[in-house]
C-alpha cells in the first residue's frame, strides 16, 4: 500500500516538473521565436523598403528604356557633317501637281532645221579635209569635191560648158536672122529657149568649179549629222552626200498607248529624261509647245504619236530615245517630293524626316505619279514634315555606319 502511494506521489512530482520545464521551454521558445520573427520581419520590412527603393530606381530605368525605345530608330548626324555631305531639308506643304502619263519617245530634228546635201553632178568623191559626224560647218563652206575627169562620158562640167557656148552662138546668129525675117519668130523662140536652159545648167555647175572638180558646199551653218559617202565613192546626180543639222529647234515625239487616248486633249506640256546624262528637261524652260497629237494609231503599232517642238540648248542629241512624262491637268493639294529625297530598298521607298538639328528618322512612303523631277506621295508623309530633299543617301549611310545608341542623344 505504501509502495503504491509512493509511486503515485513520485508520478505527480515528475508530471509537475515536466510541465514546468515545458512551460519554460515554451516561453523561451516563444520569446526567441517572437524575437527572431520580429527581427526577421523587421529585416524583411527593411529589405522590402530597399526593394521598394530599388523598384523606384527600376521605374526610373524603365523611363529611360521607354525613351530609348521611343527613339530607337533615330539617326544621328552632326550638323557640320550634314552640311559637308550636302544634306538639305525643307518643310513640305500641299501644292498643285499635274497628272502624268509616263511613256517613251524620241528626239528628232525639226523640219527646216536640217538639210541633206546632194550631188549636183555625177563623179568620184574626194574630201578637201576630214569630215566627221558632229563637225561644225559654216554656211557656204566647202565640204568635198566631185570629179568626173576620167569618166567614160567625160567631164559633165566641160560638156555643159560646150553645150552652153554652142547654144549661145546659135542664139546670137538667130537674133540677126530674125531681124531680116530669114527665120520665123517661132524658130527663134525655140533657139532662145535652148540657149537659156544651157545657160542655167552651166551657171549651176560652173560657180563651184575648181581645178579638182565641182566643190560641194554647206547650204546652212550647223553640224555634220551624217556623212553618207567616203573617199573614192562614185555618186550620181541627186545622191545624198551629207546631212547637216542646226540643232536649234528639235521635235519630241512621244508614243502613247491607245488606252490614254481620252487624256490626250488635256496634255499641255511634257518633261523628258535623256539616257546619256540622266537629266530631266522641262519643255517649259526650253520654250517648248505642243504641235499636235495623232488621231489614230499606226498600222503596225498600238501607239498614238504626240509631238512637241522646243529649243535645243546644246545638250540634247537628235535621234536619241528618251523617257517622256506627259503633263496634263493639275491636281490640287498634293504632297510631292523631289526624286532626290527618295531611297529604295528591295522595292520599297523611304524618305528621311528631320526631327531636330541632328536627329533624323527613316520613313517608308507610298509613291504616286511622277513627272521626272517630283513624285506624288500617297502615304507616309503629312503636311508640315521636314524632309531631307538632298543628300538622302548620305543620311542612309550614316544610319548604317554609326549605329549610335539613342540615349546618347540629348533633347
């Protein structure tokens, strides 16, 4: 019995001791836990504040990134470099622009402005001096000689002179006989006619007679367009020898497709571009005007001719084929740029907008009609934009070469 009581008391004692230790440990654990937890929480709050601060810096970084993104396509070209490269820009405003029909054509010598020299006697050609295409000649200047001295039929000049002298003697004799009424007036008139014809023939040849034959001279001043014979050639009467052009007035003949026939009545002027200097000429600046346009197409083609006449200022070659821009009625409020403002990449066209003194931006555009000097812009451009009109390829090279980061440019 005592043993059981002792065991019970001992158990209660041990249980109480265990509870006391557990509470102490729990309090210590709670304190440390709370302290650690509070400390960690404060540290976490502190770090969170630092994180917020970093977050604020991150927002600032985003702002810079946003600025960089907004100007990532900006091209930097220093003003002094732009000036040295010939870069020019202008503010574009709407203006009137003519409707354009683009076609091909040919420059021709104007009628009356070109002459073909022909042989007035038969014989062998000999040149007084070298005659080449493009050589300048003055009116009345000798070009070549024609001699028939050793021809089987004899020298035509000598034969003409003999015929003239014979007719003259016959005429003088008949003049005396008609006074004495030995011959009739009718016979006298026939003899007189023969004499006058012989005189005309002789004068036509003898005035250019030289020791080496008949001299062929230039009927007008200008340039040798074509020399059609060479030294030693035999020529007959009326055969072309050389063609001479003055090149003062020229024709521009444009061949227009039949589908544009309804627009031909509204055509007022034209521009054309030559292949040898890639230069665009305006008929308005060359005192040009429309002569006529065809009322039907040719039998072997589907084109209608349109002909202009203009002054040649020495740069246009007769006979050359050209690209023609026929200008008709005006279109109001059109945004147009010089063709020098355009750059082309894989079939797409771009311009360069000037944002500020040294900043540029590449802009894709859609093209409309072109008159050879300017082109209509359908999309990609608005009124008031400042566009690089000269030196666009220099700006393009700057964009490809420097690759300058956008944030280095300060506004």
